[in-house]
């Protein structure tokens, strides 16, 4: 069984649990951009709690194909995001191994949001050493094919992950706080757990 899902910014653990659960994934490349979703935001854990990082985009208010959404570099968001990531994970056990991979992508300053998200997803999959079959859709289909799981906009900031039957949190040591915070960006898991991240992710997948 395969799934359809959108491309997200530094995706959550629930997103990667979905990739692992289905193994074959069609990433929707012809949808319209939707505001206030994980398409341009993620959550990391800092000394002050959960921080939401949002990539600003040039948006005219009309429906824009996702591949045509440009990033707004008039705002100093790269400095803000990378500064927050360094503050959150600079002293994490695996930052020295993985940090430059992410910094390099931010410094490239891709013009389009889709390209930024694709590069970040690619490096995350490489570091996790997981290889789901991923295809980009060639056209937008209102409905998925029979038997395919439609995960489009299912993983959403305003939706509770417990309702989606994709991700069951496995506790791991985080940099800050006394209580475990589930379903952050995968960058939290990678920086804190390194090679063990993949095993933790696999154990978090809901298989039924």
C-alpha cells in the first residue's frame, strides 16, 4: 500500500513514521499552497520550550501552485532559523556530525519553497539511512487511487497526531526540559540521538 502526502519543511516524526509505514509515497507536486501548515513551518525544542520556525513566502493571496511559491528573503529568516537551531542543538551530541549538512542547504538560499523542502527531506532521509520509494506526482488528482492512503494535509499543526494512527511516540533524551516533547521536527531526533534515530523512528510507527 502506498500513500500520498505533501512536501513539508523539516518534517515531524509523524511524517517520517508515515514514510516508513507505507514505504511507497507520492509527494503531491501540483497542489496549491496552503497557509498555516507544515509546508513552511516546523517545531524544535529550545531552552525556552517549543519554538515554531516559519519560512516566509511571497504570497499574493491567490491560489499558487506549490512549485511556484517563492521564499521571501526580504525577511532575515535564514539567520533566525539557523540561529535557533544552533541555540537548540549546538551542544547536542550529534550536531558536529550533522550540522554542516543543514547549514549548507540554508546558505544556498533556494528560490522556491518546494526546492528547499526537497533538499531538506533528501538530507534527512540520507542521515536516517532509510530509502522509501518516493515519486513526485505528475498532475493533481482530487482523489487518490483505490487502496492508496491519502495523507494530504493530514499531518497538520492544528490536528492532534494521536488521531492519525501513524505515530506512537518513543521517548528519547532531549536537550532541554524534564518532560519529553513528542513529534518535533526530525532534526531534534537526529541531533540528539544520531545513529539511534532510525531505530527510534521504526519503533514509533503504528503498523495497523
